């Protein structure tokens, strides 16, 4: 084992004993860019700056694309509390994420879990789509009928009606 290896935080790739604060902050911001992706893709720097600007109240901190880039690359030290608040609010993480190692570890674990669940859901949908793609026309019609019937039963239940899941008995033959 290499000397000092016990100080390495695998989740953020940081050596807390040696790493300068600016680099640690940059890694944490990069982690947010990588894992907070509600648009299904990584935010651009401009989107983050615009989001912070749009959410700002009078007197709140603003940030430029250039400043955000220097923070992200670990080249800027000592950001203001307002800047950290704005970034935390935008990405939906506690403000302490940027300065408290325990909070950063908890947030990272949560974001990684969400990403894994999202990836699993995507795989599940893809597997289902692949199964449907190999079905016969009759099989696809059966699945469609089941889905439609399920939707009808849910609508009946929401309307306060009691659906049995069985078709109505046939009426008298005329």
C-alpha cells in the first residue's frame, strides 16, 4: 500500500491531506455536473449561470461563466459564501457540501444511488422494448389489450367505481 493512501477519498478522487482547497472544490463541482442531470445530459456552464441568475433575488450573488469555469477547474480559491450558496441551490445540494467532507460524502452516495437507479430503469425499459420488438403481432395486441384494460381499471378505481377486472356479462341476445 502506498504511503498516504489511507487519505484518498475514492468517491471524489481526493487526497484530503495534500489537495489544495481550490482543487477539492473543483472536484466537488465537477461531481455535481456529472451526477445532477435532470435534462438527461450534463449542464453547460451557461445553463448553470443562467439558472443561478434566474433564481437570484436582489442582493444575491451572481456568477459568470468564466468564474464558474475557474472554480470547476480548481483554479480559483476562496469563493464567497454567496457563490457556494448559489451553486448549492442550483444543484439542489446542501451548502455544506462544498466545505464539509462528511456532508460531501453523504451527498455523493445519494447522487450515485440515484444515478444507478436511473441507469437500471433505462436498462429495464430497453429490455422490455427489446422483448416487445421480438413478439408476434398477436403478442403485441395482447400486451396492448392488457395495458388498455389496466388503464380502464385504474380510471374506474379513481372514479370510485369498483372494477372487477372481468368483462361485463353478456346481455340478452336479441
